[in-house]
């Protein structure tokens, strides 16, 4: 069931919408013009609240409520657009920026007006060099049209938007580490509280939303709350750009209303087109590498925040990774935790040391096939000591692959122990006792 009118992927309705003139022809920037001339900031905040827009970066927190946390009367304020997009499996920001950049810029501008801020930053991971140029060109066009800068449209409202490229660190997708990086410091998370809405960038009230979240705002203001809520579900209104990858025939970005079954995304000829070679689904990771795994028995889970949570995982960034029965769970866990080990900022001991030991044990066990007597309980012990004890969510994310692999596919770890046993016995060595936890 495709959308007749897309909210984010509007290039599917309007070719060449990446051009400023074309974007304006199909109603672009009209919501912003109307807002700054005729509506108060509080009106825009209320519309976003009533629309039920939830953050698309992972947590799904209500956007309008987040804006409401700003302390009254404290200025200056800042708006930060999180375009770090470093979660493995996530790639919709690229498409939004490359094919519909002006809607993102308008979303940043509208949101800045709503929270009464005069300076906004789009923080991009360093590898997004071409995308950064695309956004800078789009911003320049908005300045030339009098939509940014001083005394916008004669209203007295001022707004400057800057593109800032980081150095390509996963940890800078975490909002407080992003602010540290933007301030020129090492990208490491801050202690919370205080939360960014109270003391954020340069110690001032700050709102941080991701690319897809802000790109929804112009459509809400333009088309109205009722239209927006006609998509999706009661608790998860609107649509989501799902980044589908893995062993599917048609990987890519697909914008769907919240609530459609996972099976439809994977199997529909319009979307994933089924599994390559007709092989069965084995592992589904619905929200990027940091989300708990699902299996084939979850194919009918609805793709919304509540449905995926009820199944024991999280929707996260909407990066749906689907793997078939040719993969081994210990290998998948190893490759994902190798990434988290590499990206750990090293600030806290549980993450810095825990990811190191997870990878060391998994490499020997899953990649070399050499097992030690206590490998399985050791892996359980490591992730249990990490869970709930890390400074930020990176360490918690590293727990998910190994925890999921051990819980869903314990027999694959036990088979490696058994194979090691047999090799030892053939070589005349003592057998390795199988211990599970």
C-alpha cells in the first residue's frame, strides 16, 4: 500500500523538487512565509504537538513536547539539526538531502521560528561532503530569496542557518557529544541533567532534532493537523522513511505510514520484493545495529513505536536489516560489536573495556572457531556488567547484538564449543566442558 502523496520523499510526486524554483512551484516555503507573517511561534508549537510528531532519530519522543521544555524568557536559544546519521543500516538522510533539500531547510527555519531562535546549525558527519555542499547551496538560495537573514520578509525576525561538518564519529550522533563537537571540543557525551533544553550549546537553551523530524514540520503547517494524522496510527501518526537493507531483493528507502506489518515492507513487490533466492528470514534488526533482534516469527509485527516495542525491540532510526539463514548469529554479533568497539569514545570504563573484551572473545570464538571453557558465561557476564552502567547509550547499544545472539541462537555458540571439543579430543587434549549461563 503506497502513499498517494508523500510527506518526506516528495521527489516521487514531483520530479526535480531539489531545485529551488520547482520546490516553490509545488508550495514550498509557503508554510514558512505564512508562519512568520501571520502566526505566532506558540501556534506552530501547538500544531506540532497536536499532530503528534515524534522524533525520528530513535527514541520517538514527542517533538512538540520537547520544544515545550525550553525555559521561558531565556535567550539566545539554538536549534541543532542532527545529521550525523551514523547508525549502521541508516541511510535516509542522504536521500532527503540529495533529492529534497529545500524541505529540510524550510523545516529548520520553521522550527527555529517556533522556538524563537535566531541561529540554527545543521551538524553533518564528515563523510557527507557532497551532501554538505548541496545543503549550503540550498541555504544560499533561501538567503537570496529573503527567507533567511535579517528582517525576514519585513517581519523583524532574523535567522541564520549554518552547516557544520564533524569528523565522522558515531558518538557525535548522541546529542550532548554533538554539542561538544560543535563547540570545538572532543566529541564525548555530557552528564545529564542539565538537559540541552535548559543548558545546551554554549550553555544556552537548545533543541536538537534529526533531519527526518524537521523535514516533517513544513508539511504539518502547510496541510494541517488532521491531514497529517490521517497517516499512521493514533499513537504513531505520520509516516516513516524506512532504510531497508540486507538479503532482500530491493534494498532502499521506503516511506510508509506507521502501522504497516513488517512483512509488507520485506515481501511486497513494491518495497523489499522478498528474500534473495527465496531463502528464509533468520534475523531482523528493525532499528539499526543498536536494536534488539527479531526473527521470522515477528514478520507480522506492525511497524510503529508501540508494536515493535511490544515485540521486544525498538523502531529506532528505522533501519531495517534483514538477514537470511546463511548467516551465523555469532558472526553478526562480532561484526556489530567490532563497530561499537571502534566507535567507543573511551570516556567510561564499562563501554571502553566492555566492548574490547566482547570483541576479543567473539573474534576468537566466532571467527577463529577456538573456544575457551568459559566463553559463553563470560560473554553473558560482560554484557550484563555493561547494561545500565555506561555513561551514554553507545555502551548499551553494544550490548544488544551479543545479548540477542545468545538469547535467540544459543545453539550456534554451543556448536562452536562442541567443535572445539572435538578438535581437542582428536589432538589428544582435554575436552572443553560446555558451560552455559
